[in-house]
C-alpha cells in the first residue's frame, strides 16, 4: 500500500465544521483549491487545541516579523460552512503548523492516525493558506465548538439535554440545561 501525501498550495478556502447533534458530532477539516477538495475527520479536542495553537503561532510570527501587516480575523458564516460532498480522506492523528517567510504563507499539517504500519498506509495533508485565512479559521472554530452541549458550571463536563449527573453534587441529577 502507498502513503498519501497531498497538499493544497495555496488553498482558496479552508474551514472546519461539525455534522450531527451535540454530543454526537463528527468534526471535519476541509480545504479547497479550485475543484479539488480535501476533507479530513478531526476530534473536537484537536480542534480546541488548534484554536489555541493558531493564535499563539500567529502571535509568535508577529513578534519575529514585526513589519508584517496584521492578519484579518473576519469571516462570513455562510462561506465557512463545510462543502458537500463530505467524503473524508482519513482520520487525523496529529496536527501541526508551519510558516514560510518568503511567501508569507502558513501551513496546517494533518497526519493520519497510524495503525499497524506494515498493513496500513499513512497520510499527510498540508493546507497552505494566508495568515488571515488561518486566523479566520481559528475564530470560526470557536463558534463550531461552542455549538456543542452546554458545560456544567460545577464539574466542567458536558451536560446532556435530559440532565446531568454531576460528581461535584455527589451524583445528584442537575436540572436540564437552559435552552436559549
């Protein structure tokens, strides 16, 4: 079997989204260049980590290269929706970020979860984008994550619609979360 090694350089569009009901959502990372679309499955915790990583990464780039213009954080929600068909190439095991000063482009590097290396191919996808696209992705990601189940203020665990057994309340069931 062969390894998957793809890159979109540069992407026309990069986004994340979640499909499904809160508590049972699947998260996706998707990049598009022309008619080529590469979609990957990611975990919510990876998305939460990459939000923090992107903001720290862009701040560090700004400190190292102070003459660069600030990236724009703006995005349009309608444009940030994931594009069908959603046909993921693989499930991401690890993610990283890179920067190329000569082109002022950043890269999201997504590597496939590896099983038995002798039996399974592994993949890597690199999405090259502008710093503004990356910051917009991070800001949109905050919205996507927030659409999940409400968090219990006592134990910081997700609350189900039918209620929540809170360990901080000795297992007593809390009321249903307030729906807004």
